[in-house]
């Protein structure tokens, strides 16, 4: 199997059974340049019309909805008589098969398909069509070349007896002959009398032996004018035997040489133009294939714009949430500052009370017992203060979840705290 050749092919595969289409296309897609899948005959025809310049072969089921395989084949044949077409079918219907053969189907396969046989057939028919296309192109080029030669050279053909069976227009124009004057006559009558019989005899012997003859000859026209040529005579064979000869003569006068050179340049430019056109067409095909990669780009761009719009909305929501968090944090910081201020104030008051107690102990010795009681009382207050501090710390977590009620509850909390401190004092 010529994998390199298969890799150059684009296949149109038409199958209405989604499971079969998916299974076969996924199996062979790596072997080919491209697999274009269609779900029925009409879809296949649409995709063929859209991609006809790149499709090399069509594989199609016969029995399908909307448009069957035979109708698809008929429509394709209106556009292209040579593109390889292979049918796949689950049954052998003689009427279908006869009709398909009339429309130029290359082969058909009964399901389930033998993949190896299918690939061999694809390679065989695709290579055959490619070979025929190459031959046709060569034939066209040869015809164009011969047509050009026919315009710049004297050409005539004679049979084994030396009788002229063809003369080109350039010879008739140059020699002022018409067909009745020379067809069926001996070709040597075209030679000028200065051409010796020895040269003519030797020339004919060499030709009969199958050899090519080259040389310079002098010709005469109907009005006895003279022209000179550089001549090549070739024997032509049919079934291995020589049956005629072709004589190609290029004029050697200065004027005609200039004319011939000009026409050669025209021919060369024509051939170069064809080459340039071919390269340009190949480049256009490459660009069209490249553009196929961007099919649906507009839809992707719309989706991208939609995603961007959605992202912008989410960004605005995120910014709103960040602002709310900042406000909550600000309130939390303010509340923490106020609580710390109160604690500091309580601590300062406690220190003052302790200082007052110490001074009183030094001045009033008789109140030692009372001082001890006060000291005990102070210790008790300190303990309660610590407990209250712990309660305050515990309240911070609760207050964080009650931001909305802080402003209403703050005065009450402060009053309660003050009442407690007053009672303790």
C-alpha cells in the first residue's frame, strides 16, 4: 500500500448511519489528507459542490434518505465524469447496480466492509485517474507544441511509396500550393532540381532502414521561388512496422530565421505563462485550504465577546464584595479600638485605687485590718476584671457576626459595663 500517495487524497464519505460513518471515518482518517463526512445524498452533493476542487474520490452508501446514492452519482457526473466513485451497500440490488454501472461507478462493496480491500481499491482507482489525467495533460501539451511547430515549420508526411499524404498550412502558404497540387504526388517533387539524386536515394534508403535523416535541403515553390531548410525526417511505426515518414523543415534564410526565433520566443513565453499560472493556481489552492481552518471564526469571536462580557459582570460583583468586606473590616477595627480604650481606662482606675490603698495603710496603722479587707477586696476585683476581660474577648467573636446591630447595642453594652464597675467599686 502506497501510504504516501493515500496521504495526498481528500475523500468525501457519504453515509446515513451515524455509527458506521463515525467508525469508518475515524479508522481511515489518519491515512488520508482529509475525510469529509456527509449524512445523506443531498448533504453529500452540497459538500461536493463546496469542495469539488480538492475532493479526489467519493465513497457513498446507496440507500439513504433525502437523496440516495444513485441520484448523488448522477448529479456528480454532471460536473465531473472522471472522479472515482465507490458504493457501499448492505444488500445486492441488481437494479441499483446496473444503474450505477451506467452512471460510471468504479466499484461497490457489500457491508460489512473489508477495510484492506477498500483501501487497495481506493489506491488503484485514484492512481488510474491520476495517470489518465497526466496522459491527457501530456497529450494537450504535445498538441499545443505540434500546433506551434506547425506554424513555424514546413511539415509534410509521405508513405512508403513516397507519396504525400499530409502537408501543413505553412508549406501551402509558403509554396503557394493547394491540396490538389501536391497530395498524392511524390514528396521529392518539392525538392529543387539542385538537390542531387544521390542525396535523395541515400536519404530514402536510410529512412526505410528505420534511421532518422538530418540535413540541409533546397525547396522550390509553385512559382519557382526558392527557400532553404534545416530538415529532419523521421520514420513512423505502427505495430512495430514503418508505415510512413514525417518531414519537419525549419527555414534557414535570415528573414525566416528571425521569424522562427520570434515564434519560438512566443512558444517559450506561452509555456512559461502556463507554468506561472500553474504555480499561481497551486498557491491559490494552498490559501483556500488555509482559509478552511478559519471557518467558524466569527462564531468563536462572538463566544469570546460573550465570555468577556460575563467576566466584566463577575468583576463588578467581585469589586462590590470587596467594598463590603472593607466596610465590615473598618467597623471591626473601630469596635476593637473602643473596647481596648475601655480596658485601658479600667486598668488605670484600678492602679489608682491600689495606690490610694497603699498610702492609706502607711498613714493609718489602726486600719490595718480594714486594709487587709480592702486588699482582699482588691484581689477579688482583679479576679473579676480578668474574668470580665475574658468575657469581653469572647464577646468579640459574637459581635463580628452582629455588625448590623452594633450601633444599637453599643450604648447598652457600655451602660451595663459601667453599672458592673460601679457596683464592684
